[in-house]
C-alpha cells in the first residue's frame, strides 16, 4: 500500500516545462516509455524456463533447442515491453538532495506532492524493490510488471520509488484535489516561481506552496512555508 503522499520532482527547463504545466492546467501526467528511463539496466532480468510440455520421445538436443527457443522468445517479449510499457515514477520523500539534483534541474525545479487517496492510479502504485542481482522472470505477464519493471539495482535505493505502469495510455488523469502541495527548489528562479504560483491559482484547488531551504548548520534540506 502506498504512503499517504507521493512526490514527483520536476524540472522547469526545456520540454519539461510544458509537461509540468500539463499537470496543473490539463490535470494529467505524462507517462514516458520505459526505454527512455535514465537507468541503463531498466527491464533487465534473468530468464527461468518453466517446465515445458515436451514429448517424452524428445532427444536431449531437441530439448535444449526447444528451451533455448523459448528463452529467445521471452527475451523478445521483454525487449518489446521496453517500447510498450509507460511509467511514472514517484518518491515517498520530498527532501532528498540527490532527487532534487537529478530530477528537478539541480534544485531549480519543483517537487509536487500528491494525495494518494484521491487517485485510483496512485493507490495502485507499485513499490520498487532494490537488489544487487536482476530479478528472475518465468514468462508470466503479471511478473513482467511486478518483477522486471519494479525491481532496480540497489544503487538506486535512495530514490524510494513507487511506480504507476500502463500499456495503453500516454497520460494518467489527475482528479481535482489530488495535488496537495508544491515545493519550490532552493534555486528556483523568481520568474519560475511566478509561473508555478499562476498554475496553482488556475487549478482552482487548495494547494499549499512551500519552499526547500538549506539548513543553516549541517547537511540537510528543510521544507518550509513559502
């Protein structure tokens, strides 16, 4: 079960500007293809061949060929899924400096907090598992989502990621009131802050605007009222 709030870090630069604006003005969230994710190991997995209904008269060489052919077909399906599956990544935390640096344009962007209970898609988000070896897939489509595309290398564990995955939609709709808060980055420019405030007003919803600030002592990010 996802936490009460999930967060999405967003850049306000380049094409990201229009996709971020879409969240507020068109109440929808773009789902990029799995193949476009920044993790080069996205979708990687080991293959375990299930017990095949082979004839009893089959020779060892024929059995080896049949299993190899089945594994080849499985890998084709996995590669096709990278071009077919679309996903949105969220985090359960809003104050991670690495996430701000990597996904919010080096702290120049924003972090959007969503009320999970207001969205069917968010309530069904899957928690990402982190491990040092790829998951093993036995060819079942449900496991393709749950194991292959929701398992990542342990180096990514700091993201505390949750995912929504779709094969038939380019966007997920965001119900009114699902956006709970918008957090401005430490380096978000005055001009971009004004854009964000205008977007919040245009939603007609009650959305709190906060700001990330650096602690005066020590290494930490604090979230305060803007």
